[in-house]
């Protein structure tokens, strides 16, 4: 979804001044990479518009998706 997200997450992690956690990483990511965040939101809205009426395909909101990716990345770091 995000190109080179591992690198972006590592840079975000290194730029944190407070304790690294999911919420802190999320906020710092939004601050450091607004263009990537915008791409996520655009992709989500395009997907929602392309669905046919009556057919539901569960897709997490961009906030939830990014938080999950951060959570998984943080667990790998431990």
C-alpha cells in the first residue's frame, strides 16, 4: 500500500523524541509524510466509489490500516 513503508516506519521511529508507541508513531508519521497519508486516503476513497451497489467488500479505513501496519512493525522491532 505504501511504497517502502519499512523505511518510512524506521525513519519515523528514529525521529521520535517520546516513548515509541502506536499512537506516537501514527502521529509522527502523519507529520513527516503527509503525501503518503494523502495517497492512502485517495486510494480508500477511489475503492469506495468503485464498489457496486449492494456489494460490500470490507476495507478498513486508512487510519485503521496504518495503525495496524505500525503495530505489526513495532512488534517486529522487539
